């Protein structure tokens, strides 16, 4: 495994993804986390992420002392490279000319980190205002750029490496090769972290954690919770009961479809709970999105607690939490910012009546789909678009009422139906309709109307951490708009969202 230490870079999660794409397990830890050999027996290397601070400033984050005692190879990226230089008595100063965006790195030494890279000049992605101006003793330059004489450095004896640029981003040519050289050649990691190995290890871990106790499994019918439920079923069988709660915030026809799919087709031990009225009452009058998420999280726990009591008690609650949920909800690994609470992370109450099992919490969406395929779940289900845990509550902007929910369900169903008909559904990462908290003037049948506005959103992505708005054909969008306005009573205007993530999030709330 490779440990990535988070120094606050916007690309920290991307580093971990790139390592996993090389079929090597990676985990992100806070920059100051203790790293003891007995806790990480499979550790073969450490990567220091970039970060917004200056190593010489008051906000500078220090080198993790455990790193230097482990005697494993270290790769510092951007801030991480400057930190290596500073730690070993080199010099880092503010650059007279900052480098942001594309730059050219000239390879000086094509061994080790740059082995088998045929180009002598690489287009790389820079993002820094400081630079190394004096190398520590024992370090040599292996790459330079116009503004950074030490754009890549190496201490051969101690197997310490630093690059001023970001090899993890697609803009850097040969970036994958640089990471491959570090992970496979320098660290000696075998490419054996696959969905099959994850399934095998996770089943063993669940069995060890659960023992003979009972488990409640929170399922929504989405990809994440479905994969989690099947994993749990493989691990402990009838000890696990999947609880599907109809919270009244689901897509049109979702409750019936999920009951059939999970209970009958996948053979999951399923209990159905109709809690629509309970959720609607809890959300009455609430307009703040963070408050919505927290109310939904707390209400889910109350429902599960009642189910556990009815079913004879359960010690564990299993959830399909993913890595992006953790990253956006809490500053889980380092100095990264909280974006929004997810109902199954930041929305949980401090005191839980269960112990949590979250077997997918270190995975990205595409990795979960690969695990689901390894479990034999059909692609028809695995390729469904992501659906937020709080459901349509975060797509009904403003107060959530049964009437507004029904209106949005109809509009959303039309949008998804048209995407399928046009063979566009699987060409976008996620598509959704949003009911806005405004009304607009229109004219229908020669009469004035003053009705609701629906926004459509479709994005392309690979992992949900970043996303671009999907450039759907104008004729298609016109057709969807016409259907929604003609078929959904109460809507007289449809708009299309052309915002990317960042700066926007995929969901509106």
C-alpha cells in the first residue's frame, strides 16, 4: 500500500485515485497522523500532497516525523517537494514569477522517476508561488523548468523524490508513467489491488467485525447501498437485515422497483418500512439545505432504531457511504474544507445506538461499480445514475411538501425517460430535475399563468469529485421541455444548468 499524506491540496484525492488505478491500494491520512510499522505492515511508500501554505510561513504544516523513520521511499508533490527540501536544510523562497497552469519541465536525469520516458521535455501542471532555491546536501536536480531550477529533485541514497508539478492531473504528460515508476519500480508495489481482492478482504473484515451479532443494512436502491447489501449478505447471510425505508423522497415508482430488485432478484433479506408521513412532518417548514440533511439523517436513525427493536435488536448499522461523501461532509483527512453534510455522514447524530459498518467508505463510485460487477450484480442496476441519500428533498429547493415532491417526481421521470429514448442516459454521469423556489409568468391557452420553474441538470464525470455540464443536443432539451410543460400541471418554464463542479456542486443543495 501507499499512504498519501494530506497537506491541504485540492488534488489529494486525485493522487489516491491515480495510485489505485495502478492496482495498488492507497489511503489518505492527515499530514500529522502517526504512522507506525505495526499499523501498516504492507506500507511500501509515502506521498506528500501539495498544499496552499508556504513552508516558511506561519501557516506552514510540518513534516510528519514518522515518515523519515520508516525508511520507505517518499515522493513530495508541490508543497511536499518544498517540505522535503526545507526539512533537510535546503532553501525555499517566494518565486518572483509564480507558475500556475501549464509549464515545461526538462528532464535532466532519465533514471528512477523518469525512467522509460522518451520525451526530454514534458508539459506539466504547476500550481505554486514558492520555489526551491537551494538544494539540501545529498539532493540533486533531475528536472528543471523556466522558473524552477529544481522542478524535480532526488536523494538517491534515501530514496527521496520531489516534483514541483502535479503528476496526478491529466494535464501533465507522462504523469501516469511518473507515478508508475514511483509506485511499482521505486516502492516495489505489486499491481494486485483489484475488485476481487477487495471483495475477499472486505468479507473477511466484516465477518471479523460482526461475529455473531445482528446487522441492519440501510438500503436505498442506489448503486452504493445495493453493492453494500450484497457484500453484507455474502459475509454474514441472515444475520443481516436490509431495511428499505420509503421516506417519500424517492423518484417516481422507485419504492416498488427496489423492493422487487433487492428482495426477489438479488435475494437480500429485505424489510420494507413506510415512513413517508414521518419524514414529511419532520421537514415541514424547513428550507435550509443543511437543516434538511441533518433532519433526514436523524429521522433515518430513529426509523432504524425502531426497526432494530422490532426485529429483536441489532448491534451494527451498515451504510453505503463512499469516499466523496466523507470528503465533502467532514474534514476527514486533513485541512480540507467541508462542502455539505451527507445524511449518512455529517447528518448523523453524535450518539448512535449502533456501531457503524461502512465497507465502501474508501471507494469512489467507479470502484464501487467494479466491485458490484465482481459480485455478479447486473450492469442494468450498476449503471444507474447516482441518487443523493436525502433524495428529492435536496432537489425541491425551499419547503418540501408532498405536492411539490409529486410535481418534481413527474418532471424528473420525463427527463430520465427521454434520456433513455435518445440513448443518452449512459453518456452522462448524472441527470436530474430541480424544482426551484420561484414562479414565473407564462401564457398557456391564451391565458396568463404564474407557475413553477424546473431546472434540468446533466453532468459528465468519472468519480463525482469534479464534473462538467453535459452538452446535450438543443433539439433533445426542447423535446424534454415541451413534455414537462405539457404533462406536469403547475410548471410553465424549464431551464438548463450549465455550471461545472467546481465551482458548483452536482446537486443544487
